[in-house]
C-alpha cells in the first residue's frame, strides 16, 4: 500500500489498466478451464480496489 501511495496519478491509471487486463485474462482462463489458481481473480480485484482507493485519496 505504501508503494502505491508514492506513485503519480498517471502511473496509478496505468496500473489499473494493467490489472484489468490481467483480470480479463484470468476470467478467460477460468472459462476455458485452464486456471490453476482461481484465487488470483479475487486478489486481482482487491488490488484494483486498492489502487482506486489511493486515487480517490489523492483527489482530495
């Protein structure tokens, strides 16, 4: 979390986009039955929420 607070807004937006792409990839793997660890979907969603929280804090 401290690492995220030190990033610029543009870097945070890039991180969100990267995580969303990763989430899409994981969901497609799950649908195809190739996912080894389905918990990675949950972790990725939580990471997206963390980055969005830091963005909201920086907006204030």
